[in-house]
């Protein structure tokens, strides 16, 4: 096993992180990934303090007191400050902070001995959180599922890695060894993966949600609420068509009612993930869903990502060996 600043910082074997996905990145999936040598992030968006605390305790019950896992602080959540207090009290090993400016949360987390990893959509915010002491930045390209920024993984990871000195974690569009290798080539020191883990055997996503991902093609996701709310990528269905119509209508009005665009969040996700309503609910998934075609165990997925990347990098290294610029 080779090391990166992220495997060293967190004390993990594989430089692979399960991204926080509400109702999916719960105790069982997070604990399975930690158990196999990666790490996972409990999603807190849409959950009460008591629920998140229960997930933290369940992961520790399953993996032991020394388990390395994180909690995501979703800054669009009304109870974000209560969750921040909870993670400090619980002294979780690390926190990822997303969907808003992480700057003011970094110091309090450090005071509690917690690593602070900020999800940033621009170079400017990456530089800002570095100044404020963030331990690493997570770059989620707009290929990712769920709430997204405007830039792609390819362009944002590269530009942020060139601009900051803290370690970078690449996310968005990564679902196999080649994708992991690409993240490293761009300058990342770990990757965060979501969509591929949704279909893991240990994932409690509804079978119909998993089936939507397994059957998706490259062109089957779309972005909703891009102009009036929080842009969210999900697999096309009745809900995304309704949003498209609502956006068209809103464009025509002088004072559009923006309430509907706020409903694309956690509530619509629960409908699909928990209840299997994959037409009326939000089937959040990344553009890479087209590559995800098998339900496998967490162990199989982690090994495929890690050893697949090693194989790809070694193949390319031998192809490029001896190519040296001499002029
Ligand atoms: O947060 C995510 N992905 C999500 S959250 C979610 S549930 C939801 N609930 C309510 C509204 C919308 C979604 C589903 N998927 N990823 C991390 C992420 N962070 N994506 C984009 C950002 C981000 C955006 C702006 C991070 C920082 C930021 O800063 C703006 C500023 O204030 O400077």
C-alpha cells in the first residue's frame, strides 16, 4: 500500500472515500467501507441531531471506537449549527463541509480535534478555505449526482490542485479504476465516490433506485432547479420533467414562485431512496451511472477501484517510460 497525504491524515488504507448521500450513506454502508480499509461519510442533511448521533454510535458499535469515518455538514440544512456542535461533542475523526462556504466552521472543528475537509466549487473558495486552515479540499465536478457546482471534475480538480498546497480529493464522475487513476493524474491524493456505492450489496437504497442506476445510460441524468434553486443532478423521470416545465414557466413570469425549487432537496430524495418512488422522487446519481452495471459487495467495489487504478497507472507508466524531452 502506498501513501498519500490523505491516507496519512485520516489513517486509512485505500485513498477512497464514500461520499455523503442522504438516506444511503448511513451506518451500514459507512461501516462496511471503513471495515474494508476505505472511509465513509455519514450524510446529515435532512436528519435530526438525534438521528445523526445514532448513526455515529452505530458505526462505532460496528467498527470499534477507533473507526475512521466522517460526517458531512450540509450548509443548506436548517440545523447545521446543531449538527456542528454534535460532531464536536462526539469528536468524529473528520467532517466534510459542503453546499456553502465552509470557512467559519474550520476553526471550531479543529478546536475539537476534528479534521475539516471543505467541498469547494471554485478555485477562489479553495484558496479561501486553505487560508482558514482547511486540512484538504474536496472537488466535486458537475458530473456528480445531487447538488452540484458549475465546473467539471477535469477542469476544477486540475485548477485547484495547481492553486493550493493542501491535499485535493477528486469527486464527480469516478466509478472505476480508470476514473480513480484520472483523479490522481489531475493532482488528487484521494477520490470520493458516490454513485457506484449506491448499488453496493450493503447499501440500503431501495431496489428500484438501484435498478435505475444499473440501467442508466450516459445521457440519462439531467440538472434541475439550475436557474432558480440549488442545481441538482438526478436521473430523468417524471419529477425532473415537472421541474423542467416549472423552470420554463418561471422564466416567463416576472415574479415566479420559487418555493417549488426548494422541494428538490432531501424530501424528494427520501421518496425515491426509502420508498422506491423513482418517478415522483429524486433519483440523484452522477453522469457516470452509465458505467455502473453490477451490484457488488463493498469489498469487491473497493478492490476494483484501487487495484484497477494501480493496473491502469502501471500500464500507462510502462507505455510512457523512456519518453523524455531532450531539447
Ligand atoms: O452537497 C452536496 N450534494 C448534495 S446536498 C443534497 S440535498 C439538498 N438539499 C437541499 C438543497 C439542495 C440539495 C444533495 N446533494 N455536494 C457538495 C457541494 N457543495 N456541491 C456544491 C457545493 C458547494 C456550493 C457552493 C460548496 C460551496 C459553495 O459555496 C458557495 C459560497 O457560499 O461561497
